[in-house]
C-alpha cells in the first residue's frame, strides 16, 4: 500500500468498491513541513476551488475523494510543487496530515485521477468560465476594465511541428502555441483561450474574447438604465496594445457599447510641450505619482471621433493613447492604459513561480476545427520576394553611390560606364523577377485550411484539456495568494515583500492540533525569520480566523496561530 499507510481497513474497503471516499480525520502532528500552505485554505475556498466540483466533475469510488484531489492540487501550486512528478520527492505521510488522510496519492494514482477528471473535452473551459463569471460579478462597475493580451508557450518537443510564433521575451521566432488572456487591472486572471495557429490579437478579440465578455460580464440593472439614457455610456472597457489597433474595430465596438483603450499606432507629430500639465494620479497598485498629460479629440482614418491622451516623459517622448470611453476622466484613461504592465508581470510571475508554460500531459490530437494557416507555397514565394527586394535595395544603393569624377581618364570613364550599365541590368532583371514572383504569389491563396497542408507541413494540436484544468487550479492559487498579499500589504514597510513573505509562510512548518470537543483544527505556524514578520502574520491569522472557515469534509473550524 506504500509508505505512511496507516488506514489499512479503509483502503481495503475502497479497493473493493465499498467506500465512496475516505473520511477526513485529523490527528495531532508536529513540525509538518510546508504546512504553512494551510493558511491559504480560506482564500482558496473563497475563490471557488470546490464550488463547482460536484456539478462538473465526478470520481469513481475510491480512497481519495474529489475534494481531497482538488485541495492537493491547489496546495501543490501554492507550495511551488510545479508538477505531479515532483510529488515523488515530498514526504507522502506529512502531506497526508495536511489533508486529514494517512498519506497523499502516489504519482501514478494522481495521474489516473487526473485522466478521469479530464476525459471530457471542454469541461475545464466550462469550469474556468463558471469561476470567471463569479469573479467578474464580484468586480465593481468602476472596475469593469479588462486587459487582453497574448502569451506564447514555447514548445520544444518533437511530437508535432507547431507553427512558429514571435516570442518577444526571447526576441526569436519559436515553435509554440499562443494563449490569449483576459485579466483585471491589478493583473488577476479571469479566462484564457488557446490558439495553436495564432490568428493575431485583433482576430482573437473579435472572434473569441469580446463574445466571451459579452456573455459572461453581465450588466447590472443600473448600468443598463444608464446605457439607455446616455448613448455614450459603455458597458465595459477593453484594453490592449498596438497589435489590436484598427479604426474599423474601434467603430464596431463603439456600436456594441464597448469602450476601447489602446496605444495609437500612428500618432503623427508631437504636441507642443506647453499643452501638457502635471497631474497627480493614483496607479493600479495604490501608488500616487505625477504625470504630464494632455488631451485632444482625434479623428481616425475612417472618420470615427475618439479621445487622444498623451503622456510626456522626462526625455521628451510622447506616448499616445486612444479611447472610445467618452465619460472617464483623461487621467483615469492614462492610469488604465499604463496598468497594462500588470498583465505582463502576471505572465512573468506565473512562469517563474507556477510553471505556467509546463506541459501537463504528452500527446497530440488531430485538428478538426476550420482553422486556416499561412499557405507554405505562398510563404516560400513571399520569402523569395523579400530576399530579391533586399538585393535590389543594395544594388540601387551602389548605383546611386557611383559618381563620375571630372578628372577621370578615358579608360576609367569606360570602366565607370561598364559598371553603371552592369548594375542597371541587374536592377532591371531583379525588377522583372520580383514582378513575376508577385504575379505567382497573387495567384496562390494566402491562407488555407490546416487539413489542406502538404503532408510534410501538417501538424497536430497538443492535448489541452488537462493543461487547462491544471492552469485553472493555478489561477485559483494565484488569486488566493493575491488576496492574502492584499491583507499583508498594510502591515509591511515594503509592499513588494508581501509575496516573498507568503512564499516563506508556505514553506514553514506547522503543528496540527485537532480538538473534537470544540470542533476546531488549530494550525500553529512556527516562527519566521524576523519578529516583524511574526507580528504581520499574527494579524493575518486574526483576519483568517474571522472567516470561520470549516475544513472541507469535516465540521472542524480552522484556527490559526503563530508560536
């Protein structure tokens, strides 16, 4: 039965199918490693870890119930156990103490449970959608600002030759898939969609993200009334970078009562410096700073009238912002636009601490969706045109640099004329070749269905169901960590230390003291490295105790202490 197995009779009953799941029973334990993750349990449950499990997921009878599996996965994410395989190197009995069991499942068993949970394609997306709908409903109307951006997950395997994507953080074109995320202003995630063939931000906004937001970001009765009374009142604001810039898209979203906020791709001439004024603004993180801002009205190429706000930096550089939010103060528009970096920080933090880019399973599946990709024949011709165009540019530069000097001898003049004529012939030949290649390229479709690709260029889709399931667990863990960080922020001299302190808490040992007579489970965290941190955690424990959280599957109220 494995190391640390003490509940033998229950395991035998589970093996015979006589036990739906093992009951959660805590025993007193001292110095449980990484037990500090239990301090995150109230936040994890409040975010919604177990809220939809009964409706969306089931497991057959066995020793490990569905709540224990979900709790284990969430606590693993918080403890920075970045893959199921890393469970081989943790003490199973000690982790079992944290769940009220004798031990946690073996890696093989946990993989089997995940396979059962993820056997229905699309279920993880539905779970993520249900959670995201609740998270959005918890936002104030003034906070209905959504950030959309893509994140490339690089794939280095050999199961399939995925298309190449430009990876900005590596400054290289690498094989991978693109996840398009929707985040809040503070970087907290809501939802994401995966694209093995990247259609670009603009197409994903129009076809996927905006329809999803329209369905899952409901407008309150008060907002609907304001929209009825005010034709310029928007439903929510969508923020994205220059890649999504399109005057036609701006007009389309305005008609759908969605305000857009983005950088101006073609800002034109600089504005006079005297137009800018010092504005005191409060950033998304709570910091107060000063910006030099100015505002004008601007008309896009299709005649749409939008607001244009510019920020003047100390070096004199002007950053131009466009928006169809006609009601917000221009300082609020600037703050919302520059808060886009919180989404980049989210990607970086998730890659570093939650292993966001890691595969959750190995395998591929055929692409049956009507996805179109660049025609390899078109790409080959386009590459030849680009190469010959660059060659022609160099030849033209040489041709223009040749200069006839008045002091040249007759043989030197002859050589000059011969070289000039040779360059002219090469340029004319290149012009004819480029025109012919462009004619051939025009006759070939730019994009074709994936199914019509030549066999040598055909690729498959990486399995995504388990990846989306595990990533949803990580989103819950990140949101729980963020809520705890907000409780600690006012108690530390440096706000940047909050997440570092939380990681220290999650790594710290605890003592578990169940008391059935008073129906409590006391989690006593060992002292941290500094007295100031101990005091901050004591106040955090008071906040957590006020939630009166009951450990799932028991009637034990969690009580947190430091000592």
